[in-house]
């Protein structure tokens, strides 16, 4: 069994210890989700495991032939290559064979009368046959198609950031390493691509280690969770839902143990304070034990909840009105005669196909992008804050506390109390020793969290969020969700995160592309369930009258007699079909009742597909037996 063992890893970045003396084992079929707040060292740990960086102490132990492939958040691709060339850019011998074949085919196709090119092509084709490389080539084409990268000859340099991420994902999947490391693999993926990836990873033969904000994805994929917290790593068995329950138990036990430690300290302190004469007769071992207890006091560190309790300005009834809006870029239509009324306190989620114009639409609502025609009218009382995908330039040489003090020294919370910048930073998981840190020393996620805090300090009453889950850690997202639940204003969110949309939106605009926009009232998981039901309709119910008609229409010139076993089957098959139909109806009812639980919904959908397939097979069997019965 192929294993990777991590022993005693320690990594320090500036004044901050990212992780200290951590050890763990990755087994051959593990599906591990790595969780931690931004800046906790997740990416640093991935880089060490992938042998891109070295730790300050410790070692990685693995077999000599152990292979690791790593999908970074921003894949490093040769922009001069085509999509297919980039997908096969790995070092495996079969990839070189495929690259040679693709190049030979391209050259020969351009000059079919050149005998040298023909010979080169023939030799490359023979190599493909000898190494059975056709399967690998077909598989990568399938993967790229599932990830919606249709033009395999397009140059990488002309792709969007999301398309490059999908090519990078295809590149690491086709390599089939012993350990597959994925950093935010669901970013820029459509929902059908995410569902495909979940199934692909479920049957993957090697180990998977992933960092992701997508909690539904973790629920479907992960069998173990590693939490990186305050330099230590904690292991939990199960998926994300199991992690939440087990962490609550761990924290509660740690608090109880810390309380007992403090009680023991107070008891031993009273013992040590007795007279000097009495102390001289006491055991040295007990005095040493007291020193150990004292050294361990106040060392318990727990993740704090990020509390956002900031006040906001009053919002009138009129928020944003869109009338007869038309917008296009080149031949890509984003809006076509679109009308929409956005009201106070609404929670609107914008989702749909990549490249359909969701972010552009949000920019048009904010009047940052002009319409081709039509009107966007913003109410006079609107105080807008816009959390953009591309963060505003932050002065890298400015210190954190000075950056926020540009907004205000203190902010009023919802209760009218003054909250200082220092207090706000601590609420946002920036400990006091970091407040004077230069912004350039922060991780990318920490910069995004700081940017979000600055936006909320402006006390907006309308909040635009453009793909916030791409950069914020799960802990911060959870608190943001709670903040939005109590936010007395309007929230409009562009997101592909199913869990986040379920938490923050009850009205949806689904961009299907070419100016087509669906409107849906309800949770996003309910919308997905309705789409799944349409894509996989239940088999048509066959009435008894239709069955009798079918029997009457059967013509069997060379009639075959039923065997005894078939007669027994025929006597019960209609009851079996009815039982399956009832079972199918019951599953559909459960799907309707569990529309907000995507994990449960996925499980029920799998049951429905199995039941429907069995029912379809049973109906075919009924048709066959009915011919014999007649």
C-alpha cells in the first residue's frame, strides 16, 4: 500500500509559526479535506507536501516511485501551448508519446503529400499502439468536455482565468498520481462539472488532499478532515458534517480540561504558599510538578467566532430599478430588454453558466458598466458596498491598523456602542501582535478578509458580493452568513457556492447565457433538485388499460411457451412494478421535503436513479413476459 508519512513538520513565516511539530499519515485511498482560517498555513503545508518548498524542520517519508500532482489556485500553464498540449504537459512517458503523436498528426494533416511527415506520423501512431496511449488521450478529452473546455486547439494564453483553472484540473487528473492535491478545485466550475468531479474523485484509486470552501463538496468527497489551527493539526473521521460535530466535542472537552487545570493550579499554589519551614520538608517532585502546571496555564487557544455587529444607515423603499436594459460585449448578449425591481431587505442570488455575464450584470447594477440601452436607477438612500472579485489596490507598505483607520477610528455597532479599529481587527481573527503588520506580509486570504472588514466599516445598507467564497475561509464565511442573516438591508450575491447561496439568498437570477435569465423564488438546492428531476424524469406510469392494450397488440407468430420459472415471475411482476412505483414516489416526496439539504438531496437522487433504472428494467421484462403470456 502506497503511503505518505509526515513527521515533525515545522514552518515559520516571519514572526508567525504556521505549524509546529505536526505529524500525520496519508493512506492510499484517503479523501482528506484540509480546513483552517486564512493565514493558518494551509497553502504552505500543501507546498511542502508537493515538494515545492521546504519546511524548517521535519520530513516527508514516501516511496521512491510515489507521485504527487498539485492543482494550485492559480495553475501555472505554458500560455503558448494549446489546451491539449497543456493537458499532456506532464513528465510521464505516455504523455510524451501522445505529444509526439499530436504534433505528427498536425504536421501531416497540413502537408499530406510529404513522405517524411507520413513516415513520422506512422511511427508516432505505432508508438501509440504499442503503449496503448489511445485510452489516455480519450480520457483527457472526456475530462475536458466534462469541465466545459470545448476547443482543445485553443491557445492557453487566450483563455479566461476560469478556463485556465479547468485546464489545470484536467492536467492533474489525467496524471493519476498516488496523491492528488487540489487547492479550491470547484472555483470556476459549473454545477454539473462539480457533480461530475465528485463522482470522479469517489472512484479515484489514489489519495486526495483538498482545500476547499465548498462545504457540500466536502460532504460528498471527504472521508477525513484535517484542521490546521494555531500551528497544530487535528484529525476528524468523516465528512464536513461529521467534522462540525466532532470539533464541537473537542472544544468542549478542551475547555473542561483547561478549567480543571486551573483548579489544580490554584490548589497547588495554596500549598506552595505555606511557611518556608513547611516548604523545606515538602517533596521536590511536587514542587517540580507545580512548575509544570504553572507553565501550562493560559495556553488554551481556540478559534474565536468572527462577530460582525456593525450599524448601518437607513434604507428607503426604493433601492434599484432596472428598466428595458440591454447589454452586450461583441457578439455576447448579457441583457436583453431586462426589467427588474430590487427592494429593501431582499436577498438575491445570481448564478448560472460561466461567461454568461453575472459579474458584468452586478457591475451594471452598481453603474460601473454602462448599459447599451435602458436605465438603472439607484435610490437616494442607498449606501452601497461592493465586494469585488478583483480587489481594489491595497497599499502594500501600509500597516493594517492604519489602512482601516482611513475609514474611521471607531465605529458604532447595532447597539450604539463605539467599537475601535483594534477591537474590530481582533473580532476578525487578527491578533494584537499583527495589527502593526505591513499588508504585504499578509496571505492572499488575509488581505481579502481585511478588505471585507473595511467595506463593512463603511456601514452600507446595500451589499454586493461577487464570488466571496473564492477567497474567504469557511470560518469567515460562516460568520458572514450569520451577519447577512441579521443585516437590515439588501444583499445581492454572485456565487457558484451551493451552500453559501442556500444560506444567504431566497430569490435567484439564473444566467443561462445569450441574455436568457431565469427567475426562481426559493432555495438554490430546491432549484437544483427541480433541474435534476427534469433531466432525469421518472418512467411513464403504465395503467392497467394500457397494459391490456399492449397485450392485445402483441403478435407472436412463433409463440414460445413460458417456463415454470417465468410463470412464477409473471404472477408477481405487476405487484413488483407497483411496489417500485410507490418507492419512486416516496423518494420524490422526500426530495421535496429535503430541498434545503443538498447532501441528503444528492443521496436521494442516487436512490431515485437506481430505483428508476430497476423499474425501467422491470417494465422491459414485463413486456417480454406479456408476449409469452399471450
